[in-house]
C-alpha cells in the first residue's frame, strides 16, 4: 500500500473524525483526503511529474500534512526543509535534490527566495496554499508503487555536507508498523513536537496517526509550556521528544504542573537522556521515558518495552529488526564489549540520494553500519557508548563521553553537560577529557567540586581534566549538543 492509499483507507473508515489539530484549526479525515487529492492533481497540472522533488519549507501545520500527502498521491518525492536553516543551507538542499518546486511559508519566503538563486530548474516558490488545491478532477492520478521513493530527508549534517536519505512508500510504512507495535495501546491522540523535516515527526508521529485512524496534534515550534498545555487540553496519549526537550519539559512541569494523566507513552531518542532527568520526568509527569534507537536511514530499531524499561539503555530490538554489535572487521563482539551497531530491518532506507559511494560505505549485505557504538548486556539490551568519531582515547583506553556526562548530570546544580576529547598538550596520553557545563538557575558549584563528584563513580582517568562553565551549550537544529562546536570553543580558550 502506498501512503496516499493509506490516507484514503483511513478516511473511508473514519470520514468525520478529526485527523489533525493545530491551535484552533482542525481537519477531518474526509476533508484531508479530498484536499490532498485535489492538490495532487493541481501539482500534476503545473507540469510536475512522478519522481520530481518538491521542497516543503513549512513549519508543522495542516498545510504541511496536506503537502506531504498530495506529493504521495502524485508520485512526487517530498523534500521537507528544516525551517531553522539559513539561506545557504536551504540552497544546498534545493540544489542537491534538484527540486522542481519549493513551497514556502509566508514567513520563510524571503529565505527561500535568497536560497533559490542559482537553482536551475526551480520554477516557482509559493507562499500560500490558497487556490493551489483546486485541481482538475479529470486529471488522473498516477499509479504509485510501494517501492517508489516518497521522501528525501536531509541528515543534520555531522558530515561536511548533509546527505539525502531516500525513503520509499514501503520503507516508511514498515517504520510505522514497527512504531505501532511498540505502543499499540497509546495511539489515540498523538502530539507531534519535532519538526516534519525529521523522520521522528513523520514515522513516530504523523504516519502512525493516519495508520491507526487517530488524531494528530501539531506543535508549530517546540515550546515546553505550550506542549504541556496541549497535552492537558487535548488529552494527548502519546508523544516523542529529543533529550533537550525532555529536560525543558521537566523544568516547566516543575515550575507549573499541568494535568498530563492522559499521557501513556513518551518515547525519546536522537541521543541519550540522562538517567537523573528520566527519574525527574517520571516523578513530575507520572510516566517513564522510554528510550528508542533509530536513524533517518533505519527508522526505529530498538526500544525499551513498557513492562521492562532499563533507564539509560537503548532497549532491545523491535520484532522484525535484527541488531548486531560488531568490531572493525564486521564480526560480532562478546556480550559486554563495545562495538559498532549494525541494523537489518524492513525499514532500511533505499540509499543516499545521488551518492552511491556513501551508500555502499554504510550499507553492506543488507546491514546498515551506523557508526554508533554500544555494548549488549546478557539480556539483550543495548547501552549506548558514543559514536566512532567521538570516542575519547586516553592512554590507549576508550572513554565514552556519555558515561562521563551521566556522572556529572547527577550533580544537583548541573542543567546540561557536554564532554569531548582534546589532544593532550604533552602528547603522552593521547587525549584529555574536557567538559562544558551549564548550571541550573540559582545554583552554584565549581570545577573542583564537580571533579570530586564525578570521581565517586568514575575511574580517575575518566574525570574531566578541564571544566568550562557556560550559560548555554551549542546545539544543532535537531537539539543535539554540537561537540564540534565544543571542540572549537576549547581550542579558542587554550589559544
């Protein structure tokens, strides 16, 4: 089943049920199905062809959902563009994807107009959808196959240039099935607070809603007070957040408690959520954080089962997903040893757009080699140990930045921490451990006290040799702490 047919099937079952809500606006399944069919026909009338790419430069909204499903029905590849990107970043996505059209929100059309310079073949930028969905009913929709590309998602750019991850109708639907199996009793009212430029919003939020005939509550841009208000107002049952969002929700709920008893499932991914934060979350919101692991390339791969959560772990493989922990030769490492996560799943991506070399580098014999490091315990749970390029090597011993961060997070004054490795100035030890820390408002500590605190649960060689106190830690557009920026800050401080 292609994703356009998925919406039509849900509309046939639940015509008058609310499909999406944003603030005071909503749309039923019947109306969403009708408007997306009309818009799909309009796009084809404008000269777009199946297989063309259309950039969707729009914050979370009913219009965004309409654009996605119109593309799916027309056989067009949707290319969501992060609304926080600057013009040069948007230009790269438009050029690399060879987008035929860009549809931008009114507030973003200036960025898109600047970005389109030099983009040959980009015909039009539309800043509103009014009038665009009046497609000729006599224009036939094409036959869309399950293995046709549906979505082109650009990674957050930990490499020099973001890669375009190609997902087909089939791989996206497989991701949805995996997520639904992880939370079968919680999908009535799903709150989406991550941007539609990410697979989490699409495959953990939007598409599971349509698949199950639930209601999707959309957040235009993450704001902790608004998110908690929406959960209380619409009695949301399920949501997904990044670690930075978990932290901010905890702080806001502590400041002003809301009634969030409707919430049954809260998934978190994208990085590790400190155990201390998870404990505060459960105390304040009444449910546990269930950490999941996945990538734009793999969809969801592991999760913490509701009945057997191990805080701090990535959980166990979902049914139908195979996960190995391997050494540099691709051989499985023993239980308890650190290796690279390799995933084989029906949701594995079709490849990087226009980049066979990068595809073959990570995709071998059906296995996706993630670049993420983990160890497996005797019960099959995975424990994240960092990324291959982030691991700190001191005196020939690997040190996980996450392990050091976890220890520092347990100090009551610490709000956020980022740990990196920097070259040892003497050169005898390889790298030294450096930490950047931001403190909770009104609380104080110093580097000596933090080192003493960390030394209670870390070997001496893992304790940071240098601690910098900062107001805020640099984060990327996904909310992850940017370790590359921390390294630049550390180098500047030394200089």
